[in-house]
C-alpha cells in the first residue's frame, strides 16, 4: 500500500501544480476574449471560437482538478454532471444518470473515484455511446454501451493485484485504468467487476463502506 500511496500522492501534487499554474492564465484569456467578442468585433467568428475554446479549457481544468487532484469535498450529482458532461459530449458520449437520486451526494473519496470511473468509461467508447450510472452514490454501477465498447483487457488483473496496477502506470495514454484502481484502493473503496454471461466485464461496481 505504501508504494501506491506514494504514486497517488505524486499524481495529486502534479495535478495541483498544473491547475495552479494554468488556471489563472486560462481564466484571464477567457475573460479577455469575452470582452473582445462583446465590445470590439461582434460577429467575428474567430474570436467567438477562441472564447468558446477558452471556456472549454476552464471546464476541462476543473474536471482534472477534481479527478486527479487531492480530494477536498463531497460532490453532488449536479456538480458531477456539470464537470463531465462537456468533455463527454465532445466525444459523442451520453451520460445516463436517470436512476440516481437527484439529491445524491458522493463523499469526497467516492466522488473522485466516480469521476475517474466516468473518464475510464469514456476511454472505453472510442466511437461514442452511452455511460449508464445505476444504483446509488454509495453503491454505484457503471455500464458502457456503444460501438466497440470494451473495458481494458488488463482491468481484472489490476483489480485483483494492486502491484499490477502500479506496474501498468506506463504512459499518459493508458494511465486512466490503473490510476482509477489505485485511487479506489487508496480511498478504502471497493471497486469490482460485474461479469457477464461470457465472462467479460459487464459493468464496474463502486461501493463506499
């Protein structure tokens, strides 16, 4: 557990530093572009596009801070949706949360892992699709549906052996799966696969003790 704790802490610190260094600059750019769009060159598509891009960057930074930075506070269902929906929509992915209570609240550690689970699920839908969150905030089921939808091949092994999850942290492109597993373990949460009839992963279950 000590090795995974060091790994998670390193990720938290890198994320916190990145958010600190970039957040103010991105916000300033966004505010400046809004002023230009509204006051100087109304109708200018280039400035309007730049302003929209700056807003997307701010949204993405908030998501990264909540998902990969130090856990700080509980996350409500509306807040969770606000953070992940823009990123998923840009990849033609729908998030279905209709069965979750509208006033559901994720404790800090659970909320961070839930965000990472959603990001992982999004990575598993290369051609778009739907992520369904079922159950309750304390007993959450995450299911993916869409063309070529598939959970990572090494996921079960990483869930069964934390050292394999640490070893799987080999690149930025593939880090989401092992990072999600390690965050759940570090937070004392139960993350397990729900197997389908063909022994493949049908869904992932996140349980808060």
